[in-house]
């Protein structure tokens, strides 16, 4: 796990598994801003390491886990 990786953009991902590099975002607010640029960063970092790009968004009562694919 990379602590505060979202605060320091040079770090890659938050959690690295054998086949996945996962970017994790958490907030107590009602939303998280997720842009195509962020998805591109997540995708490139993972594929450059030969891994599948994953994302996890965590809110107070819910979390979402998924895979980032490029069309």
C-alpha cells in the first residue's frame, strides 16, 4: 500500500497485487471527482507494469470496486 498516494501523484497506485494495480480513493463527502485523465493515469500505470488497472471508490456507507479498461 502507498500511503496518501492520491496526495503525491508520482506514486503509482495504492495496492499492488500479482496481476492488479489498484487506485483507491476515499471520502466522507457525497462525491469524488473522477475524470478521464484520472482513468488514463490509472490505466497507464498499471499496463506499464504489465498489470490490470483497478479502482476502488469508498464513501461513508458504500464502496465500488472495478477494472479500468480502455476502448
